[in-house]
């Protein structure tokens, strides 16, 4: 599902015009990104948690050049769905 499809679905189910819904969806995504950049987790009850995790330093291989590459420790955004969400998907 794309962002445009989400906007269309929310607009249809709420009766709010699509341009307003699009502004709200984009504002939500910017708020989540901004919070994660500051390394603050975002908890949405009944949906899940957006969080920043640290990946440890590791060694990888470049098979085309047959060399070893060290990947430094870095942070990645993750999403962990709540138990109710998981049970609905199963």
C-alpha cells in the first residue's frame, strides 16, 4: 500500500478531503522521523513502537574483490508491532 492509497482510504472512511488527510499523514511521518533522529522512540498504543537500535560493528566480505570489509557500529530505525497487531497478521 502506498502513501496515496493510505490517504485515499482514510479520506473515504472519515469523509475528510484528501488534501487535508495528506497533510496529516505527511505531518505524522515527519514527526516520527524527527523523533527518531533525536533518538526518541515513538509509542503508538494498539499499533506498535518505532525505535532506534544500534547495530554492532561487524566484518563482511566483498566477494567481487575477495576482500574483508569492516562495517562500523551504526544506528538503524526499526518498527516493532504490538501483540494485537501481530495476532491480526497471523
